[in-house]
C-alpha cells in the first residue's frame, strides 16, 4: 500500500548474506581440518567394523563347519546303533578323525541316556601334572576315554592313540563323571537341536572355549565337542587399530572375555595404562550386555584419552558376542590435533557472527512470513475468517500480503458458488478439473416446495428471494452436515447427491439422515414464519441410489460438476409421488433395504411411474432406529393391511387401513389406501391384480 514505508527485499537479503558469508569464509578453513579428524574417526569405525566381520566370520565359519560335522555323526549309524566292540571302535576312530580335521576342536565326545560316555581329546593342552598322572606319551597323541553305563562310580577305560592309528595299552580307573548332567547334554536334549553353551575356561587347560551339543537322531544321547577360542586372540592382535589399542571379545553371559595381546613395554611409545584400559573395556562390555546398546565414548586412563567403542554382534546359534575396542585419541588424531586447536578459535568467532546474522534475519523475516504461511494454510482449508493483512516493512512481503488478501477475497466469493468439498478436491488435485467423469454408485435427493407457483403470485419477488435464501440455507446446512453435495438450485428445488466428489461408504445412510434433518429444519423455519403471520413452506423429498457418471460436464471454458444417469430421474419421480400419497419424504427400495437397521421404514406401495414400465417399491422414512418403538404398533397394523391389499382381500385391507388411520388421524397414506379399497369394492378388482399401482400422473 502507498502509505507504508518499506525496504526492498533484495537489499535486506544482501545485508544479511554479508553478515553470514564473511564469517563462513573463515569457517571453511576450520571445516577442512575438521574433516580430517572425522575421516580419522571414520577410519577407526571401519577398522572396528572389519574386526567385527572377521570375528563373526571366524566364529560362524568355524562353528558351523564343526557343528555340520557333528550333525553328520549324530545322524550316522555308528552313534545311533546298539553297543558292541566293532561299533565302539568305529565311534572312537570317528571322534579322533574329527579332531584331526579341525584343529580348533579340543575334544569330541558322545553321551548316552544310560550314562555311558565316549571321549576323544588332545593331551598337549593338559598341564604337566595331568600328563604325568595319566602317563601320556611324549609327542603328539590323542586320549580316548570310555565310561561304562550304570550308576556312579563307574568304570572308565582310556587309551592314548598315536598319529599312525596305533594305541597304547588300555588303562582302567573309576569315574564319577556323568554326561547327563552337563549343560551341553541337558540343553541339547531339551532343545532337540544343535546348541552352543556360554563360553567358559576348560578344566584341563586355561584356554577359553565353547561346548556344542547335537542330539542323536534316535534321541538316545548327544554328540558334543569343545571348541577352543585361542586362535581368536591371535586374530584380535592382528586387527589392532593402533599400537596401544586394546580389543576384547566378550559374551552376553559375561563368563569369558578374549583379549588382544598387550603392547610390549620395551617398545618406544608404549603407554603404561594397558591394564587400566582393559578394566574399562571389561566394564563397558558388561554395560553393553545389560543395556543392549552401542557404546561410543571417550574415557581417561593413565593421563591419556581413549575412544571406547563397544557393539553387540548378531546372534550366532542363540549366543550373543560383544566386541569392544579402546583406541588412544592421541594416536587416532596425532596429525590433525594441533590444526584442530587452531581452527577451534576461528570456528568460535564464525559461529558467533553467524548466530548474530541468523538472529537478525529471523527477527525481520520470520514473524511476517509465519503470518503469511498461516493465512495461506487457512485459505487452503477454505477458512476465510482472518481478514487482517500482514504488516511488514519489506516491500516484497507487503506485495505478497496484498496478493494473499486478494486471493482470500476471491476464493471466499468463489466458495459461495461452488461446494467447498469440490473446491478442496480441485485444490488437492488440479488435474481432476478437466472435462470427464467417473462411474460410481450415487445417492441423489430432490426437493421441491409444495404450491410454490401459487406463492410466487401472492408474494413480492424481493421478499420471495429473501425467504428462499433463508430456506436454502437451512436445508443446505443439513445436507452439507451429512456429507452431501448440493449440485444445483432449480427454482425452488434442490438437487443434491452423496458419494462424490469424495467417496463415502455410508452415502445411503447419510442421504437418509440428511433428508430427515432437512425436513426438520424446514419445519422449524416454517413454524417461525407462521408465528410471525407469514406462510410457511412444505417441502417434498425424493431419495434414490444407483449407478451414475459423476464429473465435470460442459465446455473447456466453462464446466459444471454434476452427474448423468437414470438415478437422478428416479429421485425426481419419487419426489413427485409425494403428491399422490400426501407424504413428505419418499425413497426407493434400493435406499430402504440397506439401511433397514438404521432407520424405521414404512413400505408405502409398489408403483410403475408415468412413462416407465419397471415397478419400484416406495418407502417412507419414519425416523431413525431409536424411534422404532414409537412406530411399532402403527406399523404392525399398516403391514397387515398392506398384505391384505396386495393379496386382493380388500374388505380386510379396508378395515386394516381404517384401524391404522384411527391411530394416526393425520396420516394421508392411510386415507389414500382407504379410498382405493372402497373403489375396488365398489367397482371390482382390476384384471391381473398383483398389488402394483400404475401412476397416471407425475
């Protein structure tokens, strides 16, 4: 507007950009060095990821291969057969062969339900005291133990097998060992499938390992093996990120943790806090197990900062491992540390200036732009209540505000000519505004004012127009409130329909409810006029549902959203039939039947309209389902009378309709049928009577 002082938007933007870009130019240097630090941290993350993949592959490949071999033994005939010397020898050789093929397997064994047990293990992992006690031979060998069935203590026989397949003399002792009490046996029998125990330290050796159990095919026992993890410690040492980094692999059970080898104290640069860092990692592993969350933090140990990364690996045969790494930040960021410190000063200045610029921009722009955004959103929702223009000192925002105000005023006027639902659909999908239509099920309602032609002769046009506007507003509100769309006003008539433009699964019920509420609104308005000494309007309604093509009809320059189909003609005929029966609302059977549980319907007649040959059932809505008890007694008499009427028993029908009329004196349909019955009794029954009435006028 000419009276407003404003500043050009471009000048404002250039000023703000100068405040932001100049500091940002200085910050770019800091960002460059910062990127070096991020790349170094990402490199550490990648190394940890590679380590996790290597550990997972080691565990997955090693365990899966050994378990596959164990499953082969568990399903083979030797371990599932009855005991005899030949089979027993086969079992021993198969267990020994398993140890030969898989170095990570420390021992292989099988336990049976009767308590018997066969074991093959590596004596080289035993302590010196154990080897002396067992009189183990020097060099490479395999110990085989066999415990007999029965109650403990039981007889145990063991041999030492040499690499050439020969074995020494059998030695006998007593044993209280019972395989049936061991976790690998109990868990495998319970799960009925291959299982892994939690990692633990083996009895015969300080090595850490895992026991596996695979149930025999016949269910009479379990094949198991001890899987050593000492090779994993060597793998962790090979994957150390830096010289002083520490890597630990733990287990969700918390029993065993495998660690990388420490830095040699004699090497230059070896940090002295290795033991303290390992304790920190052990606690971090326990925390990750308890919270099931990834840990990535910095800690202090021995005067140095360490980056601690802990992550739980995916489950492996129902076991969860945790991999943890501690890397000295000094080693991780050695090259960029000094540069980062210098860049921090520049970054602080740049951020402060950028913050001031952003603050200035937000104070100048955000308030006005926010108001305009809220106003346009309201307009998009067809809410035109906010008529206050947005105030600003920026020329472009003032112009934008004026344009929004002009748009609001234009759309507010446009909304009075077109349904809001239709406008909203066009705004959501502008491509739907072209000429064309869609075939769908539509419910149509026609209304008409009784005796309107006579009113036009006795009332001034200005007064008639004013009263019609009030009348259309009252009925239109009821229609819109029930999701109906007013198609057009035709003189004193309204054509409306449901299930378009937006689909409405309950369109038939909503149309019936709209008709009842529109009739009630018409009654209330007419009563108010009569109280003031003015004539009221009596409205007739016709409701029908059926297929139609609904969409945009007309020329490209001017179109109308309407429907095309027989359903509109039938609704118009139903509205006209109210003249014959003295009713206010009539609907077709296609409307009444699917809504019989929601509304109280009276079957008025079965008719053939003028100009048609097809018979239709005509119903009158008496009210919603809640009023069913109010109409029950009357409808019982009415239905009995209708049944006699259709069957041609007109004396019985006459008595029935008279009884119904006695209950409701002001019931025009009862009097219509009383007249028909008297006529038929007087003039005779029409030929081929089936209860259908043929209309002779519209």
